[in-house]
C-alpha cells in the first residue's frame, strides 16, 4: 500500500509509524483512537479517505494537550460535491463543451440570447 521511494528517502528514514488509511480502517475503534491520540500526524494526499482520516486525527487530539493534524498534498484541486441536474451529474454541464455553448463569449452565448 505504501508507494516505492528512492533509497534512503522513504519511510525507513522516518522514525515514526507509516500507515496507509486502508490499514488504519482495519483497526478496531479503540486501537485506532489509541494510535493517533496525542501524536503528531501528517496525512499525505487529499482524497476522501485522507481527509476522513485527518478529521479523525483532529477529533482525537482536540484537547489542550493534543497536536494538530497536518495534511500535505502535491497539487491543490477542487473537491466537488456529487450533485445532479435533471438526473445527470453536474460535471457534464461545466466540464464539457456544453459550458462553452452556454457562455462562450460575452453577448454571443446561448444564455445571453435567451435572456
């Protein structure tokens, strides 16, 4: 589950525990809580499982003696909600040429003509 790294640049040089969220999900609730309670946690990535894990870390360490959870990711990207318009995923309306058809240029788009 852990990606490959160049020699002497991966988890072997890190003194802490390296764990994939899939392995964390297999732990029972008490073991999972004990693993992150009072620890400095860095989450690599920003997909759903990584963000869910970051929330769990923040909740486990919310007391005064707790530590913040740090999320590190390569590129920022928008996390889009799942939303449907007329039964179709909303991404079809703004991630395709359909959006250009609606609002291609000022005073020349379809919506401008309708309005």
